[in-house]
């Protein structure tokens, strides 16, 4: 394939969205994409993180993951965002990352990025749709091309049938309830494939 | 309680939303509300309905349910809408019912109705959030007061944790997957209770 | 260019969205697209239409415009929808058209259509954003690829800066308040161009 | 009136939303509400603010405004949020404030707050609807009661007819394009009035 560049950008407190990001990277690489897995800056004070075992463990597990930059966005042909839901919307950490891209946006460099999103929540209907729809609203401001999975593969149905992007429920112990790996990989491949079409066509 | 009048307005093809509507009516009556259960006009041709066993059965089962009118809306202090999702939005049958209320709306008679919504879908994430959010967008045009359930009762969590309104998944055989009866009744009581506050205060 | 097929599907009561549709068709043809301008079925009773001069005139003006069908959707590489807002959501007439595509959807034939939307309202903020976002939610169910205009051309800013799609305010006399012709044509060209990339890549 | 407590919580970079907040406070006080005007924490580094004249001036002008806390939310019967749009969604600064209310939310203390929102943008359709709808999605998670203005007063139409909340366009010089003062005051009175009904009824 055309050498498609994919940035998988996540925020993760309990590890779920980091795992989703890694699965997306695996899926994308299987069809030849060049992939960067990137996190966004934490906004919470260290003392709060220290007091939470799971959060602390995630910060430790992701300490070598590079922080996403405007240059990464410029580099990317495709972007997959992965975030937990916070009251039916993306977390402030990811919002902050989007908000500071005003310069990139004003220079037209966010245009025609092919994007999709993934999310997680404690409750099956606790923002798993709304969070992705909020993300896509912002992406339209960027002039991005939205390639949500729809029902383009049986894996989508198997993972709970979220046409806006793969989403997963997380139980009290921080474990994923549904097996969404196949859906994530399908979504990654679809996002990359559409990005390849756009990249080739747009040359 | 103050004599609160509740209109439960549904569209149902397979029977699920008729059942949700009846549970809502039961819940509301338990706390003394006066309730009308009402359907909206069908738009599908009879030949299509005849060819579908489940649909035909629902039409038969609801044949004595009155069709909702502008007068019913004017009469009501509270309204609960119940609809299946159609591509992440309310069905055209319910949209048609809303659309033809231009006269009522222009005369200010939709203002301060206390509303909430319920929905169903084949997939857990197949529009169970998005459909309710679309409904509420229209309700803001009406000047309605939105009293979504949030997480105001453990029954909400038990039913899948949809803060926007009770939602249920329906399997291939048309059966509800989750037990949402308690969540529906809680939602109905909450909607009626808020409507009672508004009615008393607004006198 | 690759022979891109565009369906411009509108609902119009006062003529505005028919005009937007025609401008979109012009823009698309300028870059070589094959275009069909199509209306959706009216749901209002004839007596209501007869009693409204502007509506009656629009029905008359569009009487030779073909009604959109599933075959048209299957034929199209790109689709532009144009509808007035009705309480912050698409009108029931268009929702009905979407809802009856269950067969097409189930056979996977809505996948990878490149789509965008246009709208109109009496008030600048009377649903000009919300209506388009509702449309796109449904399009994600279809597995469509969403190519909203974003801020990809100065004409978008000139027309009121709606990144979700061109929108226009309509005054009491049914006249458009802003000059959106250039924005519509830009949007049509962008939608067709992205569709060309997708079509070529997807062969 | 019953002693209704209103928190007007804003984020402002250029001064517009601080002004909207002050008008809301004035309107609410005219009908006897007890009002706190509160800002949320800035997330941007000081060096960035220093380099921007308008931003620096706003920080200076609001330096004595208290930062909103969980206690303020608990204290309030009604909340009006006022934020600029950032890519069709609330700014990260306000999102951060919402996100850190997990403790308050888990203890049920966000329930039955009566809320509405206000916003601003450079473009008439640059998120003036979408930003408010995103805010309300989060408010449903809180179990809040949403009292958007709808079209409950001619001032709403005069200000651009945004039924979701007052919104204003801001030109290149940071000046408001439309005169929205009356609409803001109406919205504040409506929010407080509904909160009074809820408070009285809920005793």
C-alpha cells in the first residue's frame, strides 16, 4: 500500500484506552501503515495520581510513550483518537490537546486528515456514543474526513454495534467487559484504507 | 400530589416501545399522575405492515390506543416520548408528529412542559444515546424543561446506565435483552415529580 | 476527472433548499460530476399545501424533479442532502426517506458514500448546526464517509462560517438573508472531489 | 421570591463571556436571586497569555473573580455556564472543571441543579449551537434539569434566535456583533425562575 501514516492518540487513566490504542496500531500495521502511538499531556496533579493505584500504574506503563504534538498531526494522514468518556464528552486532557492546535488549524494543516475515534465507559450507555459524536463535531471544524466504522464488518456487531467507533464497557476492577479487539483492528484498517484513498487521490 | 397530567407518546413497530410506554404509565400512576398513553400516526403503507408478522401484531395490539394530538400536548404537564432508534435519530413517524406542532409552538403552548425520552435498538450502542439527544434538541426549541434521569436511582445503572433516558436492546426475536422495567418506572416518577414542582411554582 | 456520480437530495417547502440543491448541482458539474437533483416524498396533506402560497409554488416548481429512490443512492458515489431545519433536526420528509433505506443499508450498499449536508432556518441559530449534526449521525450508521466543508475555503466564512455544511437564514418573505452561492458550490466541489478519491482508491 | 442561589461560571479569554456572565448576574439579581460570578482555572501557560494583549487584559480584569469550586456547585440551586466555543465544544478549561466534579457527582449533589448555557464564537455558525448541546449532554449525566431559553421571549429572536442558550458572534477586534444583553438577562431570569419552582417543590 501507499505509505499511510497513522497517529493513534490516546488519553488513559486506567489503561483501557492505551490498550485500545495498541490494538489499533497492530491492526494498522498489519496492512502496512506506519504508526505512532501517542499520549496527551496529563492535567491532574501528581498527588491525585499517586493516591490512585490504577492511575499510577497507567502513568508508569505509558511513561515512554511520546506526547502528541502539532508536528505529529501534520505528519499524519490518518488519526485515531481513543479516550474514556467524561460526562458524555471527551476528557479535558484530550480537549486541551485539540484546543491548542489553533495555529495548525489556521494554517489549513488539519484539512483532509482521515479520522475515527474509540472510547470506554463504566456503563454501556454512559457516553459511549455521545463522546464520539462530540469528537467528530470538532473534527468537522478541522476539515477532517470522518470515516467512522458504521456496520462495515461483523466485528462491529460483536463488539456492541457502535457505528461511531469502537467502544467498550469497563467494570469496577478496570477490566474490559466486551471483547473488542477485532472491532478495534477492523476500525484501524478501515481508517487507514480510507486515508490511503485520500492520500493517493490528493497527490 | 398536585394533579399532574402526563402524556406518554410512543411509536412502536415491534411492541417494545409500547411496553415501555405502559410501564411508564404504571410508574406515573403509582404516584398519582393522570396519564394518557398515546401513539403517533403510522407512515408506512399497509402492504408493508401486512408483510411483517411482528409489525402487524403491534398494529393490532395498539389499535385502540388514541393517536396523539396537539390538544394532548396542551393538556399535558409532562411528556415522555418512547421510540425505537432509526439510524441514530428518532423515527420519521415521531418526527412527523413533532413537525406538525408548529401552530402549538408558535402560540407558546409547548413552553415549560417537562419532558424525558426512552428508546430501543438492536445493538447496545446502535443509537441508544444519540436518539435521545436528538429528541432533546427539539425539545429545547419547544422551551420544554428537560428532566433526563441522570443517575438518580440505582435502577438506571441496572438498566445499562443511560443518563439520557431508559434504553433497551432488542434481540432478533424482538425480545428485550435487559430488564428495564424498574428504570422506566423510576424515570416516569422523576419526570412527573419535576413536572409537579414546575406546575405548582408556575401557578 | 473520474466520472463521479452525485445525488443532490432535498426537501423544500419554500424553495430555499431547492435553490441550494441547484447551486450544488452547478458547482459539481463545473468539475465534471454527473449529477441528479432529487426530491423526497411530501408527507403533508394536499389541503395544507394548497392553503400556503409559498409551499404550493414550491410544489409546482419542483413537480418535474424526480423522487429519490434506493436505486439513486446505490448509483451515487457522493450525496449532498439539503433540508430546512425542523426544531433542530431534519424534517420528517427526509427522515422518512432515510428510514426506508433499511434494505439498502442491510445489503451494505450505503457504505463509503461520500456525504455532506446543507440547511436553512428562520433564525441564525435556529438549528443551522444541530440539523446537520443529526444528519451526520445517521450517515455514520450508513458507513458513509463524511466530508463536511470545515473551513476549507474563504467562501465558508463569507457564508456565516458553518463548518458542518452551508446554511442560510431565510426571512419572513422566504428570501435568503446571506449570499451562500459560492459556499454551496465550494461544498459541492469538495464533496465530489473526496468522492473521486474514494472511488478511484476503492476500485 | 424564594431565595434562589445562582452560580454563573465562565471561562473568558477575550472578555466576552465575562461580560455575558455579568449581564446574567444583573438579570438574576433583578428578580431577587443571590448570585456568585465565578471563573474556572486557566490551563494555558503564563508565557502564552503574556504574549496576547486581549487575553492578558482579561486575566487582569478578572483577577479578583473567585475560582469556582465543588462547594459553589453544592451551594447553587441554578447554574449558568458561559464559555467561548472551541472547535464546536466547550473549552478544555471548563471541561476540566466539570471533569473534576466526580466526587460531587458520585455523592448525588449535582442532581436537580437547574442549568443553562451561553457561548460565543467568531463565526455565526462556528459552534454556537454545538457547544451548548455538548454542555447539556454532560449536564444530563449530572442529573441536572435543563432549562434552555427556547423561544420564550422576543429577546431570544432579537439575539439571533438560539433556543439552546444565548450566543454571540465576536469580530476580529474582540467586539460583540449582536446586542444580546436583553437575551442574556431573560435567560438568567428564566433559569432562576425554574430553579425557584424546583427548590420550592423539592423541599
